[in-house]
C-alpha cells in the first residue's frame, strides 16, 4: 500500500459527495420514512433519541474517510487488472460495484435477516452503499 500515491483532494471530494448523497438518500422525502419504520424498535421512538448525534455524525465522517481511502487504494489496483494498466472512471465504477457485490450486499443481507429487518430495509441500505461506491469509484478513477 502506497499512501503517498493517493490523491487526497479526490478523497476529500469523495467524502463530501457520499455525505451529500447519503443525506439525499435518507431524506424525509425519499427513503427515510420507509427505512425508519422498518428499523425502529418502538413506534414512539424519534430519530436520534437517546444518542449523541455529534458522535453519530462524527462516525459517519470518519467512516466516509476510511472508505474513500480504501477505494483510493483499490481503484488503481483493480484498474491495472481491467484495462491497460490504468484507472479510469468506468473501471473505478466497476471496482465500486465489485466491492459492493462481494462484500457489502452479502454482509448486509445476513445482518438484516438476523435483525428481522427484511429485504426492503436491506435494499434501501445497500442501495445507498452501491451509489456511494459507484460515485467514489468514478471520481477516483477519473481523477488520478
């Protein structure tokens, strides 16, 4: 792993893009109402109730950074395998898709089934991760 080869500005852009896309994905006018109804433990519970939202949002930010750095390492490595030795926006997206398909989707499926959340909640959550990995892959592949 060569952290010196990472385009840190692209990583920052990826973090910002994933935070924006996540806030749109889980917006009250998009998937949030269905998702919240499926995961909450009590009909009276409100979002963020009993939680330190500063900590929650901080962990979202840290998680986005970790994911973007990992993608910044994976996109060039997989790009070399896919096309003439370099990353492109398209093989960056393919990298995101393959990582999603191989790790995110099946892991979340197991977790959601054991939690009793069902396929609808699984689809909402993995849909957001798919979008984010595709966006990060495109950004990192194009901006190397």
